[in-house]
């Protein structure tokens, strides 16, 4: 499996889930950022599907009522995501109170690279 110069990370929550390969290291902050951004991309996808059905963007409650995904919160701060809706636009913001925060999504466009 691994040489003396490498290591293997097993997923702690799901032992059968693939872990990181040799040399992989996730610091806790980066893990929370990546997880949060994954949540925001999932919510953005839900917004796109909601828009396709209703020709407008929806609140988190409306997304859930329409069956577009589970209720998601930021895994770093455990606060609700903020969705600002306009007539034909939306902004999804992570509420992380520290700087730098986890980012945002505006009309499907992510703020991070």
C-alpha cells in the first residue's frame, strides 16, 4: 500500500469511503472550506433546477419544498447560508464570520478559483 515516505488517510465517518492517497493531507480549515463550497455548489445547482421549473429563483424553504436537496448549513460555523433573491438573480453567501470567509455564488458563478 504505502512506502515509508507516504501515508494513507481513511475517511473516519465512512470507513469504506475512499480516502486520500499517498502524501494527501487536509488541514481542518481547508476541509471545512472545501465542504462548505461543495454545499454552496449543491445549493446553486438546486437554484438552477428550481429556476427551470418555476422561472424564478427560490428561497431555501422553497427549494426544499420543491424537493431540491437537503437542508444544508456551513460545516465550519454551522450557520444558515444567506440567499439574496432578485427578480432574475440570486446571491448565495456563506455566513462564516471570520476573514477570509468561504465565499459566495452569484447566479451560478463562484467567487473562489
